[in-house]
C-alpha cells in the first residue's frame, strides 16, 4: 500500500502564514487601542468618586470637585508666574498623547513580522511593506498615525509626472516617498503566464 497523494504545500508556506498572522494581529491590536482610547476619553468625565488621579509625569491631578491645594514651593520655582495646569488641561494632554501613540504590542508584532521575513528571506508583499513605518514599526493609518500629501517640486508644478506621494509618520517623523506615475508593468513571469492563458 502506497502513500496517498495529497496536496503538497509550497516550501515556506508556514512562514508566509506566520507573517500574515502577525500583520493581521498588529492591525487588530492597533485598531482596538484607538477605539479604547476614544472610549477612555469619553468616560473620564464621569469619574467623580476619585478625588485625585496621577498625571502624565506622575504628579497628582486635581479633579474639579476636589479642594485645590497650594502649589509646593519646591516643585514650582518662583520664576514661573503661571498657575499650575488644571486637571482638564492635563487630561487633554494625556488624550492627545494617547491618540498619537500607537499600541506597543502592535509595534512588537510588526517588528517580529519583519524579523521573520528577513531571516527566512521572504519578500513582504508591497501593500504590507508600505503599511508600516520602517523606522519605528508603527502601522500607518491615514489621519491617525500618518499624514499623506502629494508634492510636486517642479517649477510651478508644470510637470505632472513629478507628483510624489509623501507619507509622514506622526510617531517618529519619517517620510516615505512614492512616485505617482503610471502603473508599473507586470513582472516577466506574470506576463508569460498571461500569454500562456491566451
């Protein structure tokens, strides 16, 4: 009795599956972290039981219904004539940093995905490779973690073929530049497959 012939998987299929899984997990975790940060910002106004909370740098926050205390002369130098920031100011600052700071776990998964692809010498698909920052491993979501703009640095924008899409990561400031010309021709192997089918 011989072995039954079954589907043989291509070499490295388990690595491609792992890369795909890590990318999907990173996308899910980042989307979940942006949703929860929005919910946290909405729910902070309803916490009335806590009189003090810890701020961004570790200082105690004063909520509006708590009694204000005099600033500590050691902590607040005399050259500062401004009042200490209010609880609302610190909450707004914390919410702004939460919006711009990506999830650490999603960045870890992107880093692992890049490591797997480098060690196994598998090329990442173009869409996946362009979906994260190569400097800080942040997933690039337009409007949340990156900004997109089209630049044309030719004189008076006269050359339409000089348009460049610039994607700027808001976490680290790295810019990716992609020319916006006609679509590239397909690879030779893909063109041969099309010709065989015809």
